């Protein structure tokens, strides 16, 4: 998975939602601020996960990395779900939140499919 592409995609989606907001300027600004805060928090968390990646890792380390990434993605989804979008971007905001939830599920599934490190797992 190309995490740089993920960052870029999320930034573009958030920017598109923010740019598409019409109506009340205060509501628009509050929405943009909340989405950007959630996105910044997520990028910081993912960067920490990326900093911990090693070229030669064990399945247990990979499972832990995917689990941390999934947990961070879940927190991002929760933050997005708590944001009250303006009516004219509510559908797009729900789609973004749903996509992030789907990413979390995929990460959890991938972590669960990695083999164990124990002797029994190698037998």
C-alpha cells in the first residue's frame, strides 16, 4: 500500500469538501477547521507508524504495525463522524467517513491474516 498516495488522497478529499461548502461562512470555517484538525492528527499518527517501519521485519512486527495503523485510522474515522458538515457537503462527508472506516477494516483484516511468530505457527 502506498501511504504517500493515501495522504495525498485524504488531503484532496478534505480540501474538496471544504471548498465545496456554501452557505454560512462561520459554519464553513468551523467545518474546515474540524476536518483539518482531524486530518492533521491522522497524518501525525501515520507518520509515527511509518517512522517505525523496518525493511526486514517479522510477521509479528508487521501485524503490530498494521494494527497501529488501523487503530489510528479508526480514530480518524471517529473524528470525522463527529464533525457536523454543512448540508451541501453532507453526502460527500459521509462518503469520506465511510471510506476511512473501510480502510480501517481492511487494515484489521490484513493484520489478522499475517502468520504468527511462534514455533507452532512455523510447524
